[in-house]
C-alpha cells in the first residue's frame, strides 16, 4: 500500500535557525497538508495546499512558515527562524478529492 | 467554535470486554467524522469514516446527530487493539481535520 513518507524522522536545530521538513505524498494525491502535535497536546492543523497554492491555513501558520512543492514529488514545510515553542511532531498528510487524509510517520522537531 | 471532545484520556479493559471510546463534536452543520488510530511508534492510520458505515478490525461507529456524537465501539477487545485513538471532524466547506485530544486504550490479557 502506498504511504506518505517524511524526512528526517528527527531534526534538532538551534533556536533562530531555519529548518525544512520534507514529505513525499502518495503519488496520485492532489491535496497536501501539514499538522503538528506539541507533546501532550492534540494534533493541530497548520496548512492545506492544492494546485500549487495554499488553500487554507490556521492561525499558527504565520509569516515564519511557508510551504512549497518544489518538484512533482516533494512537499516541504519551512520554518524561517525557529522558536522554542516550535518544538513538536510535524505530520504531513495527503489525499485525493473527497477522500480521507493519509498521514506520514512524522518528523520530531527539537529546538534547542 | 468547531470542536471535538474525547472525554477519556485513558481507557483500560481486559481482553474480551466491550469497548466504547467516546467522541462528541460541536458543529451546527453536516460534519464528516473519522476515527484514526496510532499504534506504538507508528503513524496515524485511518480506522473508520462515518460515511463508509463499515466495520474495521471489529470496530464500528455511528454518527448520532441528535447527540452530536461518534462513539467508537467494539464488542470484544483484543490486546492488539491497545493504541491511541483520535476522533477527527471535518466540516463541509473545508479540508482541514479538527482532532480530539485522543484516548489511550489499554487492553490487558
């Protein structure tokens, strides 16, 4: 069964540094998402992406965040200047139209 | 505000006992409800989707619009059911999922 893959599994970064989290969605999916889960809290929506543009974003997704589909397979989340409170598990998901979202294993981001 | 509530953080049962994981939502329109499961150190996996009305791994869930609930049930729990279970909701005009805080199910032998 095809899967969403995310790299790296764990990223450790100094506060203030830029970080890029990578995702390869399921190949025939057209809708892409990022969620995050701070330790001990619920999974929270960050952003959805369709047809090469953001279709929806949450309040969390401020100017420090950006997403990109640089080629036909990757979908990235960039945090420009990381803060301590960005430490969380970041999940990528993808779906077809009106289909359930399939999640990756997540990237654990630790900000020092 | 749109919200999903899972009142139990932890539910412990013995193997063979019935299980009900509670989920309530706040939304005035027609929602789409899901249950996702996360086994130890694994990804979030879709377990059930209310519009499919199917049974997966013996689990069922019925959308009750009057009670705004989507409780997950299984008549006889198995040890391999031990996992974190998340209820999630999507409104008709958006793709984003709103998750509950999750319930950890522990099934003892």
